[in-house]
């Protein structure tokens, strides 16, 4: 075995190019696998561990205190399937005004769910985690949830005033793993509770709420699966495309490693003969070539693990705010072990086939073959090409791939996967860009003009103005949601969709109707045709859901102007539990301006500010998560195309070695270095073209599989048109990408072939 190791180590040092190619190929493949598996484990594991540690509630239910007593609600804890329960806790939806006299704004305006709780470390359900300060124990003290307490300053000791006139001093920041409330106060602090909250742990966490709430006046219920999805969906959305790149990377690795080792066997006949003449058995010769793959494979896999861990760590940190609880950092060891052993095993098994072939070559054949290459295999093709009007260097180059059909097939396939990666990435980029443009109304709203308490602003006839829409919106409370939702309406023609792309159902057709996003239906357990009740300061409106559209954020309700303004009347309703009197809220209205083509939003907004009208461009730029995703998409695409280019590079090196004597003969007959360069590049250009034609449908298929899978994991529904984003010029560019990959991979070795010294290669003639 020592002799095998010494021979393999010598071969690794002597074949530096092949060693480098194998190392780089496995680096990219292992890094991609670690990234995919590591992120998959990171986005799910920490939440589940934190949920178990905090005894999270599988079901959070609010009951109407006017229709059921606390004792009746508490009795639900003994119902079948309930393993533990907490409550009932008195709760109240209070409103945070937009303008206050108590200093800087601490909380975003809108409804806030406050619950009375005495916090204990041994609470059987939903143990709250104190992130800062202390729990509320005295009158007029409040603990804010972390979702509403991200300040650039220390909020402890500051006061928050609600629209009912009550003020509370912030004494702590807490967190519920199931987001059972947005703030907590001591028992007896709510003057007008409108709910009795119960928290349940269930034997079957996926059991419907009706098994617990039957016969009781439940006003809202929420499964822990909602908060789990909200905490993990940012990471799980990109898992399908990571898996796709991981599979493609492994396939390309198999092709290139097989090509490299096969080439090493073909070009190393003399080396094989020497080994056998020294007494190496066929099994030992096979082991030499397997070890030649394993050594750089180990180095590449280890480097890929390091890079994959770094990238996965960068992505997983973006999810930390979603968990907001102590969690394990880094990628699990099993991910690294699985990626290392799996990718290395694939490489070794791939190398085994040509390695066994090397061991079976008879000694006499190996020694006598030397560096000679088989001739005449592509003779008929060369003769047919010679009869064409193509320049002679081009015809010679086009016939070169037929001399090694096996090598040619592997190279074409590697290029095809590189083209598939480019096509897939381009399609994914276009689909996601179109989705974001539609959901954020990028093509419809370019400039925003806030209206000061409804103060009219006229932009009619202003240069660059194509359309102006008056919109009004308000933060509202909707039963079943752990955070406020935005209710938005446009003034004027109710049938105008204002750029929103419909997904299901229809657009607004009359008063009392609503259009929402598909995530809203899933979060609230609703469907088209159901009624949703929105509440602002105790005033309620029942809206019937008639359709779903792409909206910015999952918790937005689009309705008619009259329905929204009925919620924003300045006088309190007679039956409001809060004290009557003037409100401190400013009506939130604004103009959404559509510009004529070619008009700069920045210049238009600047011109308005010059005239004393505050305005700003609507685009807020790309969010950090989008930057990470598109950056990762670009990185993986470059990695896979680079690997494909390395496959072409290796093929040209092997072809150059095989045809060194032929190139010498050509130069002795008067061929110039440029003509030799043309021969080599022409041979690779045709392989790139064939690879592009094969890779294009592969990339299209991957896009049409992965994009819906990403949408499904992100709880999104893709409307018609977002998948049909491949015009023929883009498909043509994808095919030409194969030619580019092939030519770039062949350029350096082709230049080397053109500089071959005639005397050096023909010295034995």
C-alpha cells in the first residue's frame, strides 16, 4: 500500500493541472451542498428547539368576555387533546395614535394587543422570555414585545400614551415564541378588556381550533404554525433553488472528474506500463488513480465546507431577529460530515470506472502505446468537412471532437449544465424582479406626496405627470393576526386596479368588499367569499373578500374609499369602550404619482419640494434580504459556469496533448499560430453550441419546477405571466452562453497549442 501511496503522490504532483481542476470542482460542489443542507437545518431547527424550551402554545384563542365567564373559558383546559393550558388572561386591543405630546414616537401608530399576565418561570404554556429590563408588576407599567421595541435608544423608563388617554411606563422588553401578545401589563390594569385569552398545548399540534373552542364564543384563534412560518419562511423560500444548484453541481462534478481521470488514463499509458513493469497489480494501478482523485478531492471538499459554512452563517444571521431567542450558532456537524463524505464518495465512485480500465490495460500494450494516440476515428467526418467551403482551419476544428466521442459527450454535457444554470438564474431573476415590481407597484407609483391632514395638492398639468391617485390607509386590528394589518383605499373609480396584479377572484366591484394577498388568507384561515372584520379604535367594518392580488407585504387589505373612511371618523362611536372626545390621529393620505416615460422620479420629487410640496421617490431600493438572495444567485451561477468552463479547459488540454504531433505537422506544412488557434477554438465552439441547445430546455425546466416550489415554501401564489418571461432574444442569448463558456474555457490552452514548437513535437519522426 505504501508503494501505491508513493506512486499516487508522485502523479498528483506531476499532474498539477488535473489536480487543480478536481480541487476547484469539488470545492464548488461541496460548498453548494453545505449551503443548501446547512440553511435547511438552520431555519427549522432553532425555532423548534426554542419553542420546546419555552413551552410554546400550539393554539392561542381569544374569547368574548361578554358572552362567556372566565370560569367557562378556563374549563376548556380539560377538553380532550389539551395537554396543558394557560389563562384566561384579560386582553384589550388599544390604539397607538400618530401624534402625541409625550415626546418622540415610541410605537408605530395602529392597534396593539395588550394582555394582563403575572409572569412566572414555571408557566405551563408560553413562557415569556425577558430580553431587557423587568416584568410589569405595578400600576401603569408595561412590557413591550420585541416586534414593537426596536429603538435606536433605550426605551426603558419612557412613557407610551394610547388614544384612550392612558399612559404606561416601559419597564421591560419581552418575547413570546408564539407571539401571543404585543405587550403585557400587570393584572387589573386594563379598564375595558375586550377578550379572554387562552393558551393551549395540544397532543396533536395540528388539530383544528374547533376541537377546543366548540360551544364557546371564540372571537379569534391562531395556530403556532403561523408564527413558525413567519420565523422560518425567509430562509426556506430559497431552499429549492439551492437544492437545484447543488444537484447540478454534483452532476457537473461527476462529468468533469470522469473526464479528467479518463484523460489521465489515455495520456498516461506509458506511466501505467511502467507501474505494471515494476510489479504493480491491476488492483494497485486502480488504487493509484483513485487516490489521485481522492487527494485533491479531500482538499477541495474541506475548502468547500469552510466556504459553505461562511455563506450559510451569513444567511442564517438574517433569521436571528425572527427567532429572538438564544439559539445554537453555526452549521451542525452532521451537515459538514454528510457533505464531505457524500461529495467525496461521488468523486471516488466516478473515478473508479476509468481507474479500473487503467488497471486492466495489459503491460505490453501500455508500454508500447506510449503517448501515441489513435488515428483515423474521425477520418470520414474530416473528409466530408474538407469538401465544404469552410476555411480549412475551421473544418479541421469541427472534425476534432469526433476523435474522442466519449470525451466530447462529457464536455458537451458539462457545458449544457453551465448553460442551464445561466438560463435558470436569468429566469429566476426576471420572475422575482417582476414579482417585486408588481407587488410594490414599481411601474405604477414612482413618486409619493404625503397629504397633511387631507390638505389638497394639485399636480394636474405638471410636466412629467401621467396619473395621480389619492389613497388613504390605516393600521387596523383583524382577529387572528398577531400584528396590525394595513387597510388601504383609493379615491375615485373603484374599478381601477391601480397596477395591482390579480391572482385569484376579482377586483373590487362595490362597497364592503376587500382584496387581499394570498398570505393574508393563509395567516387568517380565510378564503375568497369569507368576511373579515377590521377594527380601528373600536369602530368595526365587515368586508367580504372577493379576490387576491400581489400586494407589498402579506397583511394588507384593499377596500373601497367609503368603507375605510367609515373607520376614520373623528368622533368616537357611542358604544365605544374608550372615553369619547377629540382624537389625536392624523388621517394618513397621500398622492401616488405615475410619471410619463423618461421622467426621473428624483428630479420630479425635487421640483415639487422646490415649490413647497413635500415629495419623495416611491422606490426605497433593494432590501437587504433581496441583495443577499440575488448576490447568492449570481455567486452560484458564476460558480457552476466556472466549473463548466474548467471542464472545457481540461478537454482542450487533453485534445492538445493527443494532437500535439498533428499540430506539429500542420505547422511544418505552413500553418500559422493563428490557424492552429482557430482549429482548437472551432472544435470547442461547436461543442458550446450543442451544449447551449441542450442546456436551454434544461434551464427552462428547472425554472418551471423551482420557481413554483419557492413560491410554495414562501406561501405565495404566482399569477399568470410570471412564469412566461423567456422571450426569444433571451433564449438565443442562453444558447450563445454555451459558446461563450466553451471559448473562454478553451482560450488559454488553445493559445498554448498555437505556440507548439514544430521541432519539439516531431523530434522522433
